C-alpha cells in the first residue's frame, strides 16, 4: 500500500496536466505575499498526508495559494488550517492544535487528509475539466486507503468529487452540512462546510459544529 501511495505521490508532484493551474501555482510561488515574502514557496501539486491505515479520510477542495501551495502540505499555514487543527486536536485526531509548516511535528491520528484538486486554482474556482483531470489521482489515492470507513468531505466540491468517484447519482447525494450517506459497502461520506475564513467569519460553521462532525467520524 505504502509503495503504491508513494509512487502515486511521485507522479502527482510532477504533474503538469492543467496548464492554467501550473501557471497559477508557479506565479503565486514567484510573486508571494508580503507576510511570507522570505519563504521558499512549494509551488507544485500538493499530495495527501497522514496515516494510510486510517479509518477517516478528510477531503478538502484544493491547496490554498499561501497555505498548501506555500508550505507543500494541505491545510498547513493558513487560516483554514488554524481553525481545522484546533478542532482536530480537541477531537483527539491530531497530536497538536496547529499545522504551520512541514517540520512542525504534526501527526494525524487515524486520519488521512487530501485535497480533491492537487493544485491551487485561481480564486478557489477550479474548472470542470481540471477537476476531471485530477480526479484520477483522488480515485487511485482512495483505492489505496484500504481501512477507510468514512470520508469527511469539506465543502461542496470535495463532496461532489467523492460522489462522482463512486459513480453515484448526484440527485440522491445532496451536499447538506452534517448529512451522512453510504457510498459503498464499506465506506460512508459525511458532508461538512469547508472551514474557510469566509465560512467561519460569517458563522456558517463554528467550532461546536465542526466538533460535532469530527465526533461522528471518530466513532466510525
Ligand atoms: S490539478 Fe491535478 S491534474 Fe491538474 S496539474 Fe495539478 S495535479 Fe495535475
């Protein structure tokens, strides 16, 4: 399993299938932003990380421009990560309440985390053909996570990507925060609002709601 996942990840990191996203991820890495001006940005596709034997898979949308695209790890070094890891730690699914850089000592517990789209899209809006191209990676990746019992899909795009992955009828699988569905004989999916600053600041999701969702997946 590890060998297959490792070789998949090696292929993903070299991927240049979506020219628009290749240009964008590299231009963000070159221009940077003021507060991270001294950092060496990753600027490449961002692979999954965590425990390949985990029962819980957390699927996000894509790396953030100055988060994962900078640090090289999904949900690392941005506001979404601050919120998510505070909650993951409270739910005992990570060893620390922060995810700030690759060598910060973070260990996920019973969790594997990955973006549905491996490259940062402009304005967080991927095109359908980009999702389609990247979808093959997500599909292969999930096939290696043999002990998984539940997918926690963060946001509508991540949720819909997973529904597509299992050839399910979208009309029967609606993205509703907290809704849980069976998607195969051994796997369930739970929909959750993305922990983006916009959703957190507007009150669409708060720590209590996120913890409720994390407690459900922890019990699987
Ligand atoms: S989004 Fe996926 S398919 Fe497109 S370039 Fe990045 S890794 Fe490749």
